[in-house]
């Protein structure tokens, strides 16, 4: 995932294909920018949004990035057996 589509389209396209292919306990690392980094509708993501979008996955950790702008590493674990 290089870029998430604008917010309305994000909810319409959950990552069900990824969940189907992931083994229970699989780990997914997502690097994301904070919402305030860029002034456009497609940049930035929150932990709440990822938790809602990745059904079947548990948000295990959110670690700040080391960039000069707000960035985060999100770690999710697959809990589903789709």
C-alpha cells in the first residue's frame, strides 16, 4: 500500500484479500504519515482508521517514526481465519 485513497473510498474497499491470504498470527507493518503532514485529501492515517479498516486484524503497536514530520509505524496481527 503506497497510498490510501481518499477517506470515503477507503471504507468501501476493506483489505479482505489480504486477510484471506494471511495466516493467523501474521504480522503486518504499515508506515504512515500523520494527518497534519500534507495538505491534501489522501495523505495521513490514524490508528483508529487502520483498526476499523483492517477487520480481522488487531492493532498491536503504534511507534513514532524518526522523520522530521509526524510519522508512525503501525503493527497489526492477523486474528482472523477467513
